[in-house]
């Protein structure tokens, strides 16, 4: 027996507000879920789940709904609010700046950066890193992080520069298959018009930024804000002295890191360790 849909509370949740607004716009347009499904090319089941607050509106459904209803960026804006609901509040300001940045530079000591993570890698991180988390919560967190990756697909994306510690390549998050897929995703981004990826090898020894995460967000007006995160806290800095120091630290990391070509070779070599061995008896 199907459970009745829960009552939505748009005053307390952006996710509920999204569902209420979707139903309102759909009914105002005189569309059934079946007809709307044909218009936006999403299943009736998914649309019903979004409308009842049981599913997240995975990209690019928000853009399609705004186009279908002529609502400008209403649903895209609500999706932004939903993403922030599923992110620690200390990171909220960083997300706002990330969406507006002209250049994003980041260093990660032990994980593949969030903007580069595959869904399987994300889900493994959330499931293994949060005791007692439900599968629904894992899906919600992963969907919110996937939403951030829309920035990579813009017509004019920011300039990205990622530096990753070799430890992130060796830490087998989710197991060999997940890691093999994750590392494969990095290779096309090593050195393109908008992206640069470098790896700091173990042989580089001690470098200035060996713990946690550092993100430098430069806006179109050339102002830069720093987000730095440790195991249990994250901080935002925009004062000139701290920003200049962190930029210098990041530049030093570039010197410690392998070139994009050398980094790609290390990633390929690491991928081989995640490939299943064929039994000589098969």
C-alpha cells in the first residue's frame, strides 16, 4: 500500500518550496504530469517525486521547467537554495563566490576535489564518512554536489586550476572500480583552455599546504577570497595580508607539483593498480 504524500512546508524548506511552486505552475499552465513529462523529457515518476518533495530536482530539470513555464530563473534559483540546504553553513559563502568566480584555484590534500568527483565517488565518501546516514541522505548530498558541477559546463566557465596530492589518488574511496572511473575523469581535464590539473607526488616531500583544503576564488573585479578547511572547520578570509599569503602558498605548491603531462602519467600508472587482475586459469 502506497504511503500518502507528506504535507509540504515551503516556509521551512527550499525543497518543499520547489515542490509547491512546481505544482502551482503546472496547474496554472493546465498541464498534467504526463503532459509536463513530454515537455521537459523527464519521467512522470521523477516529476511527481520532485513535486511532493520526495526527490531532488536533478540538473538540468530546473532550466527546462523555467523554459516550459516562462518563469525566467525561478526554478534555477530555488535549486541554488536547495543545494545550500545540503551543504554545511560554513561553506555557504564559498558556494556563492564559486558561482560568480572568474578563476578558481584549489588544493586538496587527501580527496579528489568536489567539482571533479564522480557520483559513485561522492556516494562512497558520504556513505563511508557519515555513520548512520541513510541512502536517501546520501543521494541528496550527492545530488547537491553534482549541482555544483554545472559551473564546468557553462558556455564561458571560470578558469580552473586544481592541485591534488598523490594521496588522493591512492586512497581507494569506494573500491577499485570507483577509483578507476574517478581517475579516468581527470585525464581529459589535465590541460585545456579552461582547466589545469597537477599532482603533488609523494617524492616532493613536505610542502606548504599538506593538510586540508585551500580554495582561492577570484571574482571578475579581480578580488580574491580564500576558503580554507581542516578536518573539523572551515574559514573564509578576504583581508589582503591573508589572501596574499595563501596565494604565495598556492604558487609554491605549483612548483612542488608535477607538470600536467607528468601528472597525467602518474594518474594513468595509478589507474593500473585499480584494474582487476585476470586469473591465469580463466
